[in-house]
């Protein structure tokens, strides 16, 4: 039986061959049109995630006969699409999320953007959208960020969130790979996820609904993965829980927290201190923050680091035996999100935060991962994960 990884590798290779003789995305061909009227800036204290957008955007069109047309950096504006465009009917859409940061010297930095480009190409391949040259899009982002530099907040904790998106634009009804597509990038200034410090969350372990499954699309960042989670999230919120803890299968395997990857720091069955996270089995999104936390943990060498299946009954037993030390979600928006309680089958299970500080809203390792990654993002600690553009 083919593994999910082999199937994805095969699909990705086929997609690359399909595009091999067509024009590639090229930053050297970019056409730049500056906005004649600039928008007023919004004060940092008034920023709401995803509500304010910069003056410009990146846009590039593709068709199956010629490949990528010359990209554009142009004034931010509406897209013009036919009502028959396939994106509206068959969810032919994927996206990425990354941030631009200002360091103390005034340089603009991106955090591991090569990983975002690689993941987006895996997402496009999974839903039969075209591939693109990741390094060329990074170059385009650099040009775009120079044009809209005034929108990048300089205060630590603030950044410019970037949303690369690709959609199928072919005007046709019928379930087929799109013959036309559009790649675009918009940006919005954002503040810290926790404006007044960490705020640990309570989770509803969800057994009635499933977010993703092995060999599905859970490992691709496509829009179709997100809308089905809105109803379960609303139901959890009505019961006083901030996020869903997504479970899978009859054994109630742990998968993800809301739209974040999940981490558990515990004493495992062999009494070893272990940082564990679900494996990339095709149902888990390969997060950039996830990979960074695993890399840091292995560099530190202070505990065992494992990617493995865990079930909710196993976690419940570990919590009751006092073996769980910290739990958190991880993603681009927040870096880490501490977890303080889980409701499972009607029972609230409390998760420790910081045993040395009853007032703390995050455990010591949760805070350490957050601070270390943020130091790299803002250039306070030199690392090849952070690139100046």
C-alpha cells in the first residue's frame, strides 16, 4: 500500500512536469504601478487583525498554455471575477500566512519564508493549481515591502501580516483542473496576539465533527479546510471554550487545536520528560512554527522530542496522574497559545501552567519557545531563519 507521503510526492512531481515548459514566475518582469492616493495609517493601539490593508498588492496571472504572465505590484483593489469562476464552485483556493518584522536597525525581515513557499507549492499541487518559483515570490515580497514600508510597525510584538493566495479563475462549470489561475498577495499591519500578556485558553475536545483525516487535505493550507470548522467553533464558544481540540477516529487521536498545531510536554509512560506533537500523517498541517519549535527543542537537548500519535484517553490518564506539565498550540498568528483546560466527554480536565507562579498564564517552556522565536523574528538573535529583504 502506498504511503500518504509517497502519494503526495508523486502528485507534486506530476504537477511540476505539467508546468515544466511554461513561463515561470519572474520578479524581473514585474510591472509596478504606484497608488496615487495613500491611505491613512492606523495607530498600533487601534489595529484589529485582518481589518486594515496596505496601499498595494502583488498580482500574477497564469494559464495552462503560456504559464505565468508578468507579475504586478499595483494599488490594493478589488478582483474582477466571473460568477462562473471555478473558485466559487469547487473551492479551488489555497493560501499562506507569514509576517514581515522591523528590527532595531530599521531592516525589514521575514521568518523562514522558504518554508511558506514550499508549503504553498505543496498546497497548490494537492488541488491541481499551478506551481510557482518560491524564490521569485520572495523577491516580489521584498519589492512590495519596500513600497509599503510605512505600514510595517516598528514596535516589538507588531508586524505586517502577509497573505499569499492562489485561486482558480477559469470561467467554466465542471470538475476539472483549472486552466487559469491568479496568485495575489495582500498585507495588513497586526498587533500582538495577546495585547496584555498571555491568556491561556480552554478547549472543547470535539468528537462529533472531524477536521481532517489521513490522506485527505489536512496537510494543505486550502480554504476548504477552514469553513467546516466554523460551526464546531461556534458551538464550543457557546459553552465557554475558546477553541476546539480536534480528535480523529474511534480512539480519539489528538490532531490540532483550532487552526494550530498541538504540543504536549509531559512525563511519558517511561517517566521521561518528553515534548510530543502529532506526526505529519497527511491530516496535520506542517506548520512553520511547529517545525521551528521542534528544531529548537532538539537543539536544547533538555528533553525527549517526539512526533507520535496520542489519544485523548491517554492524555486524560496522564493529566489525572499529574504527568502533564504544559500544553500549547502553535502557529504564525500567536507563536504559542497556552492551554489551561480541556473538556472531554463532559469532564473538565485542568492543565498545569507555571507551578512556580500561580498567576502565570503560560508554562516556562511555552514562554521560552515564544521568546526565543520572537527574538529571531525581530533580529535580536542572529539566525539564518530570519532574512533581511
